[in-house]
């Protein structure tokens, strides 16, 4: 447990082959520095930025209810769908 969203995002980005500059462009950010700051955040990353980054890198973020085993996919727009 203990792994932050920024560490997970960094690990996924690191193997993606996408440059920080290209990732910034695809995320609609103005600079590569914004991506660098997200990936190196010591206290984690905002959920909306994590979801958007994962979406751009080709990943879905899914939240699963342990009680009824239903999954909800979290979208970059902040909504969820079953």
C-alpha cells in the first residue's frame, strides 16, 4: 500500500515511451514542467490529474466496490460509468 498516485503515474509513464512534453500537450497543459511537477509530487497527485494522465496513456481507472463487486470506471471528466 503506501504507493502514491504520483509514483504509480511515474512508473506507468516511465515505460510508456511518451515524453513529458508530448504528455503535457495531450493533457492540454501549457508546459512540460506541469507534468514533471505532477510526476514528482512528494504528497501525491490530485485524482483528476491522475485520471486524465492515465486516460492519455491508454489506461482506465476503475473503482470496484468490495461488497457487491460492481466496478465503476472513472472518466477524465469526473464522472463514473458502470
